[in-house]
C-alpha cells in the first residue's frame, strides 16, 4: 500500500474541465454547504473536522466530494475498472495525544455504500510522525485486499477483526478487517491501539495524530455514490 493521504505524494495531472463538470453534476440534488472536484480539495467544518477529496492514485478518474457537516457528507467517484487505489476521500479529526495519556478514543459511523465497484470503507489512524498507519476496515467490496501477512483474528473494540501486518516502504501498516461487513456501528479504538503496543509490541507509546474515516476507492466505473450519514470521533 503506497504512502498517501496526509503524506507527500506525486501530483497527478489536473482533471479535465469536462471531468470536473461531470463531478459537480453528480453532487447531491440539494445544495451542499461545500463541494469540490479538486484533487486535494479540503474544507474545515465548524466542529473542527477536515474534509478532504484526496485523489492520489495513478489512473484516477473524476471525483467530487460534498459536505453539509462532518456527519453528513459524501463523494461521487468515477474511477476506471483498473487495479490500484485511486483515492481516499475522508473526514479527519486531529487527536494529538499519546496512547498512555488517552483514557478513551471512540468513533461512530453510519454509511450508505454501493453494491458494485471495488473499495473499502475504513478508518485510517496515524501517529504524528507518520511512521505507523492503523487501518480499520468496516466493510469492503470487489477486488481489494490489505497489505502484509495475516496475523490471525482478534476481538477488540466491540468487533472481531482479521489482522494483517505489512510495510509499504514508508511506514508500517497494521490492518484490521471486520470479519463481517457493517454499514453502521461504534468502534472503541483505544483497546486496538493498546493491543498493538502492549500485546504485540509493534510500536511504543506513540502520539496519535489523525483519525481519518472515508472510502478507499480502487474502481467505481460509471460513477458511484458513497454517503456518510453519521460520523464522529470522541477522545479524552
């Protein structure tokens, strides 16, 4: 899995004017507070979340992200039916607390995702130095899979996960794939971070920076809608 999202990336060629128009046309019928078809289009909500279009992969097509709030946003994407991740549109909350200083870190989600295409709906959690990446897949569809080798299964944070450990050349990646797809729920994230630290010893007392949630899209040929009906991150 290539380094991405909040890390430095090679810029893709700008989308054509036609592609941009297609993207805007696919935005929700109601007028959203904000929308963007820009590759790196971003928007900060009144409650401190950052929405990010984040088209970073090779061979990407048109994509438009829209938002009314951190808990009501979505994306229309028309990426070709080819391999390789094209984008990770997401909403991000910055935590900036070490694992041992956190007494709680939870998140709730509610999404509507298409039945076709290749994608995963996932949390992407980073330490502040971007040395480590923790992915929590809550659902996935099509020809997609995690980086690394299987580490078995574990029940943590209210869910049972298949665990994978890998390295993309820039950072360590720990992937947790929910063993059954879910479109809504609550994840207690802190026990997962502590399991990585205390049980497996894969990292130390890292400072958690970004908690991102969104859609890692490989293909969505013809244009598909991904909608976030509810999302929040709470930490103390």
